[in-house]
C-alpha cells in the first residue's frame, strides 16, 4: 500500500474527526497539529512495518447549510 486516505470533518462539539477509507481507523483531535499526530500514531498502531503506507492523505470536507 502506497498511501492511505482519511476523510476529515469538523467534529460536532469541537475539533476534528478523521476516518480512514478502506481501513478501520478513526481518531479525533482539538486542532490540526494534534490531528496530524493522532492520525500518524493510529496508522503506526494499525499496520506492521512491512505493510505501512508511505503517504497519509487528509481529505477535508465541510458541510455548509444555507437558507432557501
């Protein structure tokens, strides 16, 4: 595996939540630097050295509601 992609959303309470696509990995953080650290740690815990992805891609989404 060359890369793993995380879908990042703003958490309902505060901060950010990140969920990996195609893997069972989820983590949260109050700010972006902490999120990067938590995602990196979660990936290291999930994979052994032989299967470790070389790149972590964070895909940010934002939901916006507008009045009609």
